[in-house]
């Protein structure tokens, strides 16, 4: 079942949310501008809420606002020059000036060289699990990013800062990001990142230490029990979510919401590992589960549902995708977790643009 394009996406408001994440974070706007968020502030913009799992950027340089070459070094053609330069205008044009506030970036100039040169960024993979490397780069010609000997991006050229990423399996635990620049070319880069996982998470600012952690987001709705009672949701509820399915291959399920009181007493909406949407209802550990066909395309998808004894359903893009007529007793709707299960697992790791709940008719 293909993801359905949604032309109207009302914004999800951070005013009704509580976030527990004792580390800063970053997230994008619809226009691609990267914004900073303080600890315990929901990472939410007009693009939606980003609820992510814990990630560590293993790079050991100052990957934003650098003042020196700590953690970066060069090899190859002796004529290549590595410096820190003011690139304020280009960083602002790429929407990075909210993070890269000093306007400084790394410049690797191989314009006088006659052979390829390499730039090494300190910070090893540490193991041989799949890793994703990413960086914002612009160049005058052919440049690429690789994870030592393990592969990476193809040769590319971009006049403006563009985020490049590649997921590779390290050949050993000592692999690090390497930027290769062809003879006669120049590359500028910033916000390099090396993280264990199958996709690039929003940029994590490093400070030259042993690696910087963005802790997992725990987003809840304060006073949800009272809201559920005032809206008569306990007798059955319906709702709609709009989210951006940015990838379909994922080794873990992704939770859209988890409403209830405990693991065995809740209503949960998930994207499963095989890309089906599941609406699971449990009271005392048992209840019906509705599953759609697998999503077949990335992009914005609109999901509607009804949780009601004898009349539950899921709709994708306005079309009924699964329904169930089983009778059940609703679990107590004591709390609401968004973008992550109540156990702290199954992070959505993608934008939730809209979510609404109402009493079932």
C-alpha cells in the first residue's frame, strides 16, 4: 500500500507536550532550516515533532563553530591545505546558521595538488555493526566521503552545502570518516557525523571529546487522563495522524503512539519492521490487533483509526485498510506517549506532523 501524499498538514503544537531528554537536540523546518533545541524541550517545528532514539556521534572534532583543527588531519598531496575559514554566507544559505553561529567551517584546498588528497576525522567506529556517516559539504568539483576502507558515497560536486550520507558496515573497529578530494578541487564541510545505525539522525554537535550523545526523546501529553475523561475517549475513540515515512527498511518497529496505563493495558499504533501499520489494543494482556498491508513508498501518509468495541478500523489515505469487529474492554487511558513506546523503545525517528483524538461515534 503506497504512502498517500497529504496536501494539508496542520502543525502539531509543542504547547501541549512534555519532553524529557536531558541533552540538546536539532531538527529541521519544512524549509530545511536546522534549528537547535535545549534539553527537555520537544524538537518540534512546522515540519512536525521529531521523537528519536538515543544516538552517539563518534566524531571527535569540533564539528560546528570550529576554532582550530582539533580532530582533523590531512594526507596525500603535500600541496593540499587544511584550514578553518569564515563561510558565513554559504552556511546561512543552507539554513545552518542557527547551529553554525560563528560562520566558521573547515576548508580542504587541493587546488594546487596533482593527486588525490585525504582528510581524516578523528573518531573510530568502535565495532563492526552498521554505521551511518553524514556531513554537510560543498565543493568546486569531485569529492567524496568514505569510512576508511569500508565504502561510502560516490564522487560528487555541489556548489552549496548539501548533506551527504552513506550507511556502511565497518571492516574493523578502527574505521573513521575520510573525505577525499580530487586534484585541483576544494571542499568545505561542517557537521560531520558518525553514528551506529542504518540512517542519519539529525545533526549532533560534537565538542572534540570522546563522542557526543543525543539522548532519546520521551514525549508525553501532560494530564492526559483528564483530557481523555473530558472527551469521553474511554468509551472508544477515533483519530488521525499525519507523518512522513522517510524510510521503509528498519530493523525495529516505530511507535506512533502508546496510550494507556501499562504494557499489557494500552492502545498502540506502530509501523512494524515489515512496513505494515498495526493498531493493537490490550486489556489485561489481550485484545485485537489490526494490521494493514505494507507501505510501499516513502512520503507523507495519513492514517485514521477508530478504537471501539465491535467496530475498530484503520484507514490509509481515506481508504479502509483493516477492520475488526471483536468485542473488548477498553484499557484505562491514563497517559499518552508520542513517538516512542512507554518502555522507551521503538522510537519513531521521523517527523510526526499531526495527531488528533476524538470520541468515537
